[in-house]
């Protein structure tokens, strides 16, 4: 029931409400009606009840994961999937204008599969120097995969998570890092993101992501994107 209908159903009290100053009734409006009406009264008095967020809060982590279109049993297929998820996570990271140090990979089988042992595991690594370079993130994610991969399982899902973020202006180099920052990394990643945004995702991709991607999630039932893709517009004949 709307606030207006609620007020009308309590007309005797509503008349009393109207006869009083708004300065005296915020608590009473909640007691007799609801918190929404109380907020309305307080807003009419000039009290802000909803804080205005001028900037969106910074994400604490970025996760890219999918369920496979068909169970993955081959290491090479899994490695391609992890490379693809890591590349996508790195793209999101740059979209947030952040660097990361924490990189994690997880894999798991279906907990509902009959007559199949369940296996799920994850591994994480921290790089000494914060990075947003897809090559560094892919390389580390694959190293994590190597720690947890077990033959003989039919994997249902895998993913990559990034964390421990640093703002673009405060990422610091580490004196003891064996892997020096790549030359022109930022420019290369900018070109990569620009071309993929302009010509479509996957226009440029890393060799480790593979080409056939038999493991990819099935998308036959994906809803058409009428508002963003000309190819999805319905044709009237």
C-alpha cells in the first residue's frame, strides 16, 4: 500500500498530522505509518536521508569465472580457459584504473555429478610489483593453475580473481622484484583495450587463449541485444 493510501486510511490521525508543524512529527509519522513516510517528512524539513555518492566505491576484488559448456578433462583446454578469464579480469582492472598484486585461480567439478568424486581447489600468488598488464596476470594465473590441476576429473567451472588493488598514481616499484616492469606496458594495454572496444571483444587476444575454445559456455539461448548490436535487430519482411 502506498504512503498516500496509508494516510487516507488513517484520516483522523492524518488531520492531526496536518495540523501540526512538520518539525514535531518525524517520529510520529514512523510510528503510525512507516519509515518511508518518516524519511519524506524529514526531507521536507531539510534533513538529507540518503547520502549522495559523488564517486562509486572502489572495488575490493574482480572475479571472472564461467561454467563450461561441456566438462573439461584436458589440461590444455583448462589452461586456455584460465588465460581467457585472466585476460578479461585484467581488462576490467584497467577499466577501474587500478593495479593489483593478488592473483588467484580456482577450479572445481560439479558437486551434483553422480558417481564422480568432487574436487575443488584454489591457489593464489602475490606479485611484488603491482601490475595491470594482461601478460603478467595471465602468466601468474597459469602458475596458480599448475598448483591445483589434477588429472582424472571432469571440471565444471573455473575462474580468476584479482585483489589487493593500488591506484594508478600510487603503484610502487619493488627493489627486489626480479621481473622489471615491461617497457611501454601501459601504451600496449591501451591499444589492446581500444581495438577490442572499437572492433569487438576478441579482436585481439593472446595465443594462450586458444582459437576453438570448445570449453566455452553455451550461448544458444542468449537473449538478443537489440539496443547494442545491429546484427540482433529484428528484420521485418
